[in-house]
């Protein structure tokens, strides 16, 4: 029989969101009448807007005709979509030829790590979206020593905490090959400012590193001083790949459409450009994004589509404000939720001694029937935090805010912890 991929054994026993589902199932098995409200997974809730929907319907109908049908589309996306992304999102800052349309950022993150392989050191924000670490582990980026190459294959956590303004001290980081980061960040909802981005680019240049920048949540940025793309930073094209998606802004989580930017200026240490390898990886593992999805993407980037998607994002940001105002009014310290759809709720160790973020998560779930995410699920630095998602219908968010208020005012957790000392 074929042996199992040994790297899979090094993953956490269960994917984070599958663990959350098991807690929900356990509760509902006891009482199926419970009406849960989810502030957990970052899935959009509002319908795809009319203008974008109609564009996809029209494309689907066209494909259903003899004269309108076509099979495989261009490997790297429709030229008009690549041009539209360059013009609208990057204001011409990025060459359309450097934009590679895909089936979403999550898939591109896995392909990134396929591109660079396991021989490199990977630095990842802590806390971070689990896929960065999990894909690295699957590729073999573990703590073992390669005697032949005299290097460690490993994943280096970059602790992002309130005391360092969610930006690690780069002077303390050992040389690393690949740096994966997300801003606005999932899960903390915090953003990097222009100066911090410049420090990252400068660090990558001096250390000959490559930055993998996840820009999926930039449509939520309302502060004009915060960069919308890493390529706004001088020198970034020489050291950075950027991925983006229509998932959160246009509601394409189930439609699947995104892109990566791999600039021609980006090169390996021997001067070879990276983009031909990215093209090879893409065409080997992927046959191009759906033509129907791309029709929706084009509509999302025209004048009417931009108006509709902005209104949709504004809806989620107002949800975040409702949750933020409710919880901060109860005395909690909240991060994020202003330029991102996520809120990072802090439970200080001093106030909740002996309790983990999973304990807090479970008590909120069982007592208020609101689903959140324990911060430690995103990495060790996420302990003592809970992530809340602002994706949801407005009434659900209002109801969740009331439930959380009641939970905060009646939960015996703190008294129990104190009494058990």
C-alpha cells in the first residue's frame, strides 16, 4: 500500500472551522430548537447585487447558444478583466500582464507555497489565517534540519500583539526567505500603515526575502492614509507578490474569483524572474477561472458594480460598528472593526485567570448561542482573544449584540475562575 504523506501528520488534528462546527453540533444535538447566530466564519451573507448577477446570467445564457459558446478561456484570465483590475483597483500602477486571474485567494495561497517549495523559511504573522501555516506544513516546511543544505526547514511566527501595535520588531527577526502577511488582518482586523509597509519592503530587500501579501480585505479600508496595495510602496515590485479576491467585496465566496500579481521585476537570487514559474504552476494546477465568474468580475468593476459593492461593504462595516460600540460600551477592549470586517475582543489573563480562549468561546456559545472563534485557533499569540465577524444580516447582528450584552452582564466565568484559585 502507498504510505501516507508524512507532513499531513504534523497538521493540527482538525481544521479550526471543523472544530467550531463540532461544538455547534454538540449544542444542537442537545436542543435542536436553539437558534444560533454566527459571528464565526468569514462568509458573506448578503445576496450578490443585481447588476453583477445580471452580468453572470447574461454570460451563462450566451454560453448556452451555438454562436456564443466557448470552452476554455485564457489561462491567466480574460484580457479585458486583467486590464480592468489594473485600471480600477491599481489605477494603472500594475501592468495587466502581471495580473493572473484565478479561482480565489485561498487557492492562490496554496499555489504560492507550491511555487517556492519546502526548502525555504516561511515567516507568518501570529495570529494569522490558518491556511498560511497549514499549506506550509503540507509542503514540508517543518522544524527538521537538512544536513546537506545546512538549513532549517521551518515556519517562523511573527508575534503581532497590542503591545507592538500588531507589527513585529523587524530588527529581532532572523533572516527569512518568505514573509506571508495579510492587511487588513484576518483575524485581528488591524491594518498596517504606510510606514510599516515601507519597513517591510526595506527589510525584504536587505534580507533578500519575498513578501506574500494577502490584500483580500482592502475594500474595507476607509482610512485614505492606509495603502490599498503593497505596490503603492516604492520598491515593492522587486520583493512582493500580492493576491486579491472578489469574495468579500462582491459576495463571491461561492462564485470563486480572484487574482495574484507577480511583477516582472520580482526575481530569484540568481536574477531569474519569478513570473515564468508562476505561469507554469498556474497552468499545471488550474485551467482558468470560470467565464461566468469573470463576467461578474467585470461587472463588479464598472461604475454601477462599484456603487453596489461599496454599499455592500458599508453594510458590513456598519455591522462591525454596532458590535464594536456594544462591546466597548461594556468595558471590553476591542481591536479592528473599523477598516475590516473582523473584531478582536480581548480577555486579559488578569481578569480571566486560568481560562483559555476556547473556554471563553464555549461559554459564549452555550450561554448566548452566538458563534465566535477562539483566538488561539489563529496561533499562540491569539490566546486571550476572541474573533467576531461582522458578516451577517442586520437584524442578526442586532440580536447578537443584545445576546452578547446579556452574556457579558451575567456570565459567571470570572467568578468561577477566581473562586477556583
